[in-house]
C-alpha cells in the first residue's frame, strides 16, 4: 500500500508509491552526447568570461590566464546584478525591489571532459573550499541576506553547459525554502529543546535502514520523506548552523564522504543527472542552536507534473529504505 510521509522539518507530505517499487535498473539513462564546439569555460578562453573573482592555480599565475585548477567568475548572463541599491517599494498590494545580487560560476576543473565526481581528492576539496571562500567574501556585502550554492549536472537537471561547474546566487532576501526550514526547526527546538537535524542523525544512526555511509565527521542518509528517488542528505555530525565554520579536518572528511556518496549513486544509476544544494544559516547570522547546515543531493529521475504543481506533494516510487540499501550494497570496484 502507498504511504504518506511527513517531513519532520518542513511538515511537507510525500507520497511513497511502494507498489511501483522502482529499482536502480528501472532508471535507464543514456550516456549524453557531447555537443562539442566552443566552450567559454576551457583554459585559453579566459577573456570570454567576466574577470574572475577567485582563482586557484600554480604559484605566479596571473588572474584570467591559463594555469588555473579552479576559477570563479561572474555569470555572463546573471539572474541578479551586483550594481545598485535594493530600493524596496510597493505598487498597491504588490511588493517589488531591484534585482540586486550576485550570480557566479564555479568552474571546477580545467578539463572539459572531467566530471565533478571524477576530480582527484585535492581538487574536489578545492571546490568545497571555494564555496567557503565565496560565502565569506559575499557576506561582507550588507545588501545580501543569503547565498544559494548549487550544482546542476546533466541536461535533465538544468545544466546548460557541459563543462563541469557549480553556481551561486547571492540574494537580498531569504529564500522561502530556508525561511521554512528555519521556522520548522525553531518550532521543533522550542518544543523539545533539541535540534531536529541532530535528532534525525541520532535516529538514523540507531535504525541504520536509511544510512548510506558515514565517517568521523559526516553522515549521508536517504531522508524519511524524500522528494526524489535516491535523494540523499549529507549532514555534519557535530552541530553547526554555518558551513564556513568547518575546520581543515572537517573539509577533508566532507570531501571523502561526498565523493563516496556520489560514487555510490553513479554506480547504482550510471549517467544520473542530479542537483545538489547547500543549505545553511543566513549570512552574518549568530550560531543557531536549532538549525543545522547540510547538503541535499537530488537525482533528477521523475517529472514534476500537474498533480505535484497543484498539490505541493511529491510522488516517489522508491522507498528511501530500499534506496539506501541499494546505495550501501553497490560495488564501488
């Protein structure tokens, strides 16, 4: 029989369609064909992008020249622009403001053929360190309230360029999802005087049925009420509301566990398109006892159609317990 499951943070209901019972082999995804042609993100084409705001590379390398291992550049076609003032105003009952923000592209590798999951350990860690460095820098701008960091991999997940990259958008307002998470976790904390995410970690460690993998600092689970088949959450075991507070050892552990989780996902479902999103406290926020930063990794395996748009419910044909078991048991050799 299908189940309705309630997300313990957001109160969002998910339909787990158990009778459909989709296995990894039911999601057959053909290998994407390369479009070829000119790539503005490749080495030698630095002048075709806006000037970089961050670059990692060998000693003596000059900005906007080859020899880099990672670059961060403003998006050439930004969703929001960095120049100007917010200027909030109303038109009758409608509110509006200027589209002030920042939209940047993190170019994760100079190799056009190299995917994020194929990066050597040190260069994958550089991606997570670049996330931190850009969060720290953008938090100095008082106009920005939040920075959304995310990756789209594969055309089905919204990637418009083949070259491996992730993105960030700095916003002058808090996204509705983060507002809902903050409100839901605060409500839980007021009632139980505990962080809901810490309680999730404790329960998942005890039950093991939705545990994918873990190390000394992090745990990866399939959440109780997942929107997507094989959705995973990656959470720090030690409570922290801000991503930028992680230590060197924790960034190393984050890189190891993220790499393992993605390797397991791709071993289960080759060529899987996916999104991942960093969820954290608002910029310049004091440490929050009720909120817990984390990554949410969402494979793009189902379509959002009329029922989902109209109801706000998601239908997931793979129970998270089954997904976690497939992810744990898959061979990585």
